[in-house]
C-alpha cells in the first residue's frame, strides 16, 4: 500500500488552452531555487491562484524526474507564490470545452433524425463527433494525464518532499502535495475537493487520500466539497505539521541549511517551528461521531435519510446545512463520487488514478450526462448557481449509469499508463 501521504468549430492554430494572459506567458510559471541539498519549487501564477496548466505540470514532471537521479539533491520543497498554494487545475480549458459542446448541441441536435439509425441518442452522436474531430479534447486529455502522472510520481518519490500549504489548497493543489512526505499547514490554509459543485468528481488521487481519512470524513468532504482549515487538516492527518505563516521564512531558512535526504532529520527541523493547534468548536471534526453515523451508509439515499433523521431529532445546524448541500449538487456525481471513495479504500494510489482517469473522460465527453458542462456553466460562466442536472434526482440515477461512469470511454480508448513497475519499490 502506498504511503498516505467565443467558440468556433473550424480548426484553429493549436495552442495551450490554459493560457490566461500575456503576463502569464512571459513570467516563468515555475521558479526553482537551490539551497544546500534541497531544491525549492515555487508555483508562480499568483494572478490565477497558481492554477495548474499544461506548461506547469510538464515542467514539474521534468524537474522531479531529473532530480530523483541526482545524488546531490536530498529533498524538495514545494510552495506557491501569493495567497494560494495551488487552487487546482486551470478552468480555461474547461470553459472553452463547454462552449464547444454547447454549440455542437445547437447545431447537431436538430439533425439527429438523419443519423438515428447509427446513434442511440443525440448525446452519443455528439460525443462521437467530439472524440474524432476535436483537437482541443486531446489537449484536455494530455493535461489530465500529466496531472495524474505527477501525483503518482510524488506519491512514490524516493526523496522527501515538503509542501508549504500557505493559502488555498484545492483539487490539483492537493494532488501535488498530499501524496508527499511532509505537508505544512498554516492559519491561512484552506483545503477542499470542490469538484462535486460542478458536476464532477474528486480526482487526481483524491479517492485514495480521502478514503484514508479517519472514519467517514472522506465521504463527507467528497460529497459536499466543504472546506477544512489548516488546524483541521492537522487534526485529521492531511497535514503533518502546523505553524504560523509568519514562521515559514524561518522554516525555509532552516531547510536550506540541511545536507540530508533523511526524513527524520527534516522532521526535526520542521518540528522546531511547529505549533500545537486544535480545531475550534464549530469544526466538523467536533461532530465526527454524528458524521460517521450519517455517512457510514452504503448509498447516498441512506446517507440523506440518516441526516434527515438526525436533523429531525436535534435540529442540528450542521445536519441541516449538509442536507442543503447534498440536495444542490448533481445526483449522478453524488453516487459516482461515493462509489469512488469506497473503492479507494481498497486500492493503491495507481489503481485510484487509473480509475479516476476513466471517470474524467466520461465526464468530459458527456455520453452519460452533461452535468460537468452544466456545472461549469452555472458556477464559472453565467454564475447563476442554478444548474439543471440530468438526471434531476437520485431516483432517476440508474445503476447502469453509475457502472458506465467507471468503464473505458470506448473499447479503443487506452487507460492511463503509469510507470508502476519502475516506481512501486519507492511506495
């Protein structure tokens, strides 16, 4: 077991979909500093909360692979510039993808009758055209392949990594930090896996690390997308250390003096600046007994029934707000995400990543549902926060839909390839 730790259909010149502005192109998105036997990697896109794009992830993979074989480098430090560690994957490619799908639906839906003998539904027909004729989806696939591969490399890395999680740490930000050896949280840390809010699922290794949290906290975080503070991360094991943000420069200075690749030596240096901290009385961790009682059930429907029963008996505000969130998000995403976390309890990191990649392709291509596109529209484009989910309720979600979400996109679509034979010795 791995350690816990404007849109047009015509072809255009191929470019990185995740580029947001000229300034982001000019400035190096990854800064490397060398001190002692460590290398400090700084995510340098503060204007977009250090969101991961293709160039950042490619560069990180290149650096990590080269440093692993360098005997002069003992350990790595990873941090973000500005008020975020990393807010996750860049959403620009998702928005462009949504607009293209939106236009395809408008153009092709009315022509479905002509092709109904070939396709079981308009959605399947549109997915067929996207798979074969859209170069942008290849870029999306490549980006996620690299993010998932990077999460695997970090989770099986032969050298210690210290991630300084000072600020927003969400989605892909968790993917490149949680699998590593040390995670230092501060009073400014905000952690979440909010993918459920856009009709998606916790990915990039989330079904592995969430599944290994105490009790059923992982299910709660996956199904609600709710946030944890730095103190809460420390309490539940997502963070290994906690310190005030004002002490981070001292930590970096101390780490820069070390000539080592030994985790206990690094641990001792981090401990010098650590603080003892406990979640406040409003923390979800103060309700862990109730949380476990409600989220231990096998189905989403049973979880909701349990929350309703608890809310009826106690009028507990936490139960009521949790119920409200579960009723707002995609019913299919709820069932898919719950199954993903449950499977993650019995799988290694590599198997979780391979399964999540299948799920991600299903979400992108929308053969089962367009909830991902609809979630992007409601939260990122129109921002009306009123998505029209399909299926609209849990009762309309069939077991076949859920099963298909975990299946390969097509018989010819390759699974995510990870270098397991070369790296499992490091796990």
